[in-house]
């Protein structure tokens, strides 16, 4: 509804804001999950001190963000959009920090409810604003209002359900938290920079239209990336507890997580590569057809991204932030160099190539570093069985595409065939599929019941 150029400006504003907010985030979310999972009594101190420190850091970074826009274009309308989006991202990041308390206490329902509420209200108000004929400015302003509302609601739930009180701020304790969080902060600064750097470079070099095409393809991949990110966050408190108590239990949990991620990642990658055009046209319209080649390139990064998410979670749980930081530094160097080489000549295609190459670079580094301590032959057997089942699924998609163009058929039948092949190869058992369906049904039912209450 916004069009390619306005959508590109929105994507640029989000990426630039994310890049400028890497310092205020400072790894506090991971610190809260890891430490509160081990000692919940520190929750009140963490809430007060980290909240104030983050917003103190946000102020100078807002100035940096606006200065970059002024130096690149000097357009007042563009400056306003970037400022509002920066405030949206800062508020949303703080809400994520509040949700890290729910994760540490392993209370997924409250976090899920807050996130669904935010997404629903964003969608509802966004559609109302756009259908009313307003432009990008009112659209982002409505998002800011909803973000502030949901942040306040998340803080209310935290205080009400967990008895957290507002303590007096002590700068000495804040400095202790900053010092403790410093290694985690460096990792998250590098990770957030890694995730947004190529899009910022694309926006500065090629403008909003090229950014819009790339962002359409990236947005679809971002929806898929929710799976490994959510699973990594869900296992983080569990792994943090298991590492000091039992390394054997820790490794068992890690390997099971890797197995399920591989079973998801391979068919998703194949499906995104083969069905990218239909998805782009369905969600964005024929105006975004140049995004098709981008989603095909980006789909190759799905498997390495899935695996690196749980690898990084395992490293942070083991207090091996240094190794995770080395991997992120390597990825950041690769994405910076490749972006500067490819983007001036290839535009959004170069941006997609730089992202895909960098994710493989990080994966190969982690395979080299972690092979002996975390991997085993079962992991590779899972990969080869999933790849073989994925080849059968690919053949089915290509065959069905000659008969029908209905997306639901092109997705459902090959997916069932993939699951059937995994059962035949004895990678999964039928009861696991049944349990997964029951779990999914119970999750949906629980969310509906919670919403009604």
C-alpha cells in the first residue's frame, strides 16, 4: 500500500535505527535471561538499573542516527520518519528487555500475549491509517503510540505477576551490570550490525527504491527466521541452567535442538527458493517482481542462519562469549567487504549475495571451532537424511507446478511427502509427528483461552 519507494524508506529507517541502537542494547537481554534463570531474586534491581542505563544511552545515539540522515540527504521528511522509527525501535527493544524476564522465569504465555497484542494493534491501526489515505508519517506515528502502550502493559504484567518493585537507582550497581554485560554487549553489537549493515549500505548507495525491493524479500525471510530465533531464546535459560550442573545434559539438549532445526530449515529453504515468486506476488504485488531473484538468493542462507542461532546460544550459555564474538567479527568483515564490492555494481542483488556469503562464513567458522565439543555423527546423519527427503520434496514441487498454481497445494502435498520420507528413513517416528500436532493444537487453544480470560 505504501509503494516501493516509501516502503524502501521505511526499511532504511528501521535498519539505520537498529544499527544506531546496537550500543544501548548492550547485551542486557541475554544477561537478564542467563543470570535471572540462575538467581531470580535479582529481578527488581535488574529492571530499574538496566532500564535507566538503556535510555541514557539512547539519547546520544538518536543524535547519531539523525546526523547520518542529515549528512546523506538533508530531507526534512526523511529526517522525521527516521526519528519516529528510531523511537519505535527503542521502545520495542525495551519491551523485548521486559520480555527477557518472562523468558528467564520460563513464562512463555505472558511474553506471547504481549507480542501478539503488539502485532495485532500494529496491523489494525496500520490498515486503518493507510485505508484512510494517510501516508508514511501518520503510519509510523501510530506504530510509536502502540509500542509505548504495549511497553507499559508488559511492565504492568511484570510487576503484578512476579512481585517486582521499583528500587532506588544506584550508579555503583549500574556500573557492575555494565561491566558484567560488556562481553555480551560486544557480541550483540556485532550481531545487530551484521543483521542490518548491508541494507543500510544499500540505502545509502542505491536509494529507497532498491531498498524497497530488497526489503520485500528480506521481510519474508525474517518471518521464517522467527523459528530459530524463538527456539534459541526458549532454550537459552534451560541451557544456562544445565551448563553448570551437567555438561552431558547440556550437550543432549543442544543436539536435539540442532536436529529439529535442520528438519525445519532444509524444506523451508527449498520451498522459499522454488515458491518465492508466488509468495512475492501474493504479499506485495507484481510491482515487486524484481524481489524474486533476491528471495532465491536469500533462501540459500536459511540453513546456515538456523544453525548459527543455536550455536551462538550454546556459546553464550557456556560463558564462551569470546568465541561467539570472533564469529560475528568474521561475519561483519565479510558482509562489509562484499557489500562494498557487490552493491555498487549489482544493487539489491549484491546486497543479497553479501548476506548469504557472510552467513556461510560464520557457519564454517563455528563448525571449525565447535566440531569436537558439540557435534556428533547423528547431526550429520540428520542433515543427509533431511537433504535426501528435501530432494524428493523438490521433485514433487516441480511436478505439481506443471499441474497447478495454487500455493496451498504446492506447499501442503510436498510437506507431507517430506515428513513421510523422514519417517521411512527412520529420522523421525510417527508418534513424534502426532505429538507435534497435539502440541501445536494445545498452544493455539491455550492462547485463545488466555485471550478470552
